[in-house]
C-alpha cells in the first residue's frame, strides 16, 4: 500500500484491495460461466459489469456505467464515494477484447485508481501489472490485485464529480418520467 493510499484512507477500502467492507470475497466463490453464456462475450461483459457495479455499491460507491470522460473516451464503470474518491473499471470479457484495446491508458488520468474487471476464467496475469484486477461474476467481485492509487488534481476531480452528478440526475429523470 502506498503512503498516499494510507493517508487518504484507502488501505482499508475494499475497492483498493483493503480488508474492510462487504465487497471483498474469496476468488473461489466467483463462479465460472456455464452453458450458453460461456460463449457469448456480450453476455459475459454485461454480467461482469453488473457484478462490478454491485461490488462497488457494496463498498460505498455510487456507480455509473458508460461514463463519458473529458477526453471523449467512455469508461465502462465509474465509482464515486462520499470522500470524492473516483475509481474506474474497464471490463474485458476475453483475451482478444483486451488485446485489441489500448484506449484504457487514456482513462487513468481521470481517476484515483484504475482496475480491469474480468470473468473467472480470464487469465488475469496477462493484464498490465500497474493496474488493479477484479474477478467478477454477475453477482459480485473480488480484488485479486490492488489498484495503484494516484491523486487526481483538484480541478479535474471537481469537473468529474460535477459530470457524475449531472449524468446521474439525467438518468434518474428518465426513469421517473419516461417522457424526458
């Protein structure tokens, strides 16, 4: 755990590999895919995204999916907690999905910690060593490699927090009033 992570209280935060909270599970309890789902990358992506979102919510983060960043990129899952900590998770369903995508490097400057989320059968050791790794199924997730922590610049944090709030409000409005 880095000194910055300890200063900001991340040492015990489940999203950063800490031991506190509900989001941490034994990796053996995350179940491999069965049946038709095992051969459907889109379904695997949806299930992993759901599990990661649930895990972050259980860890004290509000989450948004498909979050557009200031550089035009779109992060799969973004979490914001009460302390203003911003985490991003990029979901990869297959090795080919990972190998064909280099844009994830452009997400890192927009979060305090960045992780990949992959299904249980994914060979997670091929993922870059300077990123976090989360194994997820449709129900939850577990940290197998802690995400390095780097502090966002104050102005960028404010801009991201405002964008998060605006998007969350807009999405909620469409649920409450489908006319919007």
